[in-house]
C-alpha cells in the first residue's frame, strides 16, 4: 500500500512515525547511501534525521551504492558502526544511474545492476527474497557479475549458521567456519571480527574457487564475523554479511 514519506509534515512528524507505519504494512526499510551529503549538491540524499531514530525498525543499510565501495562516501563504515552497537542490519548493494541516456544506449544498462545484492532465498519470489534480506542471507557483488559467489557458514557443536544468523558460543568453545568463494584468480578473502582484520590459520587466496575451513574460539562476549573478497590489486569484489556470535545467541541491544 502507499506510504506517506513526507518526514517533517503534520502527518509524518519524524522518522519514527514513518518507520512505525512501514512496520504496520510489513515493509522492509533500508537506509540508502547514508553518508552522501544532504545539501544543495545532493538534496535529501544523506541520512540526517533531526531526532533520534529507533533503529530496531530498520532492516537494511545500503553498504555499497553504485561505484562507491572504495570511496570515502561508501556506506560500509556507517553499516559497521550499527553492527558494533549490536543491531542486526543487513548490508545490501544498490545500483544508481541518474543518466537515462546512458542507461538506454549502454549494453546492459550502464551502471544498472552494479552492485548486485545476492540473496539466499527459499524460492524465486518477492516474499522469499524479502525474507532472505530480512534474515541477512545476503552478500554484495560489487561489480554485478554473474559468476562470483561468497558463502560463509559456521558451526558450534550441533548448531550451524549462515550469514545473517546468530550462534550461541560460550567462552572457550570453538566455532568452525567454512568459506566458499568463486572469484578471479589471485583474489583474497579478508576476515573481519567486529570490523577488525582477523587472519585465520588458513590460506585464503582464491584460485578461481576456494573452499577453506578454520576455527575461532569464543570468549563469552558478543561479536560479529564477516568476510570480504578483494581482487589481486586490492579492489573490493564481494562484501559478506555477518554471522553473529553471542554467549546466549542474542544480538539485539
């Protein structure tokens, strides 16, 4: 159904009012290109709420918009900031083209579809795709290719998780991670724990494809673990969503 998006109007006084209405309609809310300017150069582009926003009502962050994955205005740090606060927000990618002529004359539509949000869905339908995004079963293909893949899973005892899921891991318990990647020759996986580099005891260089396992020991505290894949020259190719680690399996502040 239609939703009144005019934040600041009498009917929608602030963002929380809009988010509450979206929740009633079972809407999925994404904050897009959050660190773009919000001035005459890009009016309304940036995320600049006037009052505190209930981030529990937000489901996704556009971590990569267009070609900004390696630029200062990428949304990745903004997304990871909220992950650090304990929110489970799905990182997605969105293409952006303001040049209709280019879209019509360039094979494939120019920048349309770059990046691509790749969703592990139960079926090829809109409800299933939205459910996959809500669950965080997503990686971002920065260049919008068709043959690249990033799959990170984890197992602790009899429990398992894929990207977007949470695992309960007591202090001292071991988590067995498995990563599978399809990417160009010489690409390399970067593992991150709470946004900081983590180098497992494993060779994470991709030779067309990679299937590698490694272990991590829990400390009884909350963490998030995710993977990036970079090309041989260091360019960001694939951006993975986190697997959430907590002593009791919860990761919501």
